[in-house]
C-alpha cells in the first residue's frame, strides 16, 4: 500500500505493464454506502423512535399535543443533521474510491483524507462471492489465501462487515454487480489456467538446470 499524489491512470499508481490490460473499472454508489456502510436508515429509525418517545412522554405529563411535538422537534433536527453528515461521508468515499480489475489483479484506490492504493494479485485470491440487492447493486467479497492478511481498519468500508479474524476485502455497493462478478470470475479462471499451464514448464526448466549442475567430487 502506498500514498499517491499523481495518477498516470485513474485509479492506478502507474501505467499498466506490458501484457496487462484493464477489464473493468468502477466505483461504489454513494446511496449504497450510505445505507449499508454508514447505516443512514438505522440512524433515521433511531432518532424517529426517540422523537416519538419524547412526544409521548410530554403528553403523558398532561401537556397538549402541540407542546409535545415542539419538545420532540430538536431530536428530529439532530437526526437530520446526523443523517446529512453520514450521507456526505458516503458521497465522499464513493467519489474517491475506484475499483480496477485487470487480467492479473484487483486494485482498490480509496481514502478521503489520505488516498491509498492496494493491489491484490489473483494468485493471493482464494475465492470470491456475490451478494446482490433489488436495485442491481451488490457486493463482491474476496477470501484471500492462507498467509495473506488485509487490514480491516485500513480498508474500511471496502471490507466485508464483521469479518475481523480473517478480513475479506470487498468491492462494495457497485452497480451491475452481476455483470462485474462475471468479468471478475472469468479473469480469475483465466489467470488460474495460465499459472497451472506454466507450472509444468517451470518444473521442466528447474529439473534441466539441476541436471546440468556439476557435482563436486567428494574427498
């Protein structure tokens, strides 16, 4: 991971090397982040219940409905301000976050205050799954191979919720998640097939090199 100031290619720290090509690039939708990462809906319900409880409490003391509504109004205003702040944070995260899928890796650019880039070569990705929502948006969490770890705190919100022991990096709230998952799956399978095909050749080269190495006479 590294901080960057200038991007030669959007979402990437440097131009793609020879033989690597970009297959897809996109960002999370701010509405999806607001609902599922910053929990704006839950905050609205919470302050709504508080306002109702406050109004009911005032009316129970014998005050008229008008006074009860006014006494609860400040909770409504506080809730709207909180929702506005959370929505703004969701918009800011969606604006700076860029997911890039190439034929060799997944790249995530993120960070509002300090922008970072993290690369996940396909060889460190064990599997990926898909969760879709009614509007077509969805999440694609990744399971890394054993021995590979990602920082939950550093990657948030681009990480699967509540997976602290073995954090799972995630493409979060992306539009047309089904189509993106298909691109990602095909890229992973193609890379696996290529690496599998290269292993016998590498083994033959290694064996030939060992055979060509002279053995020193033992005294």
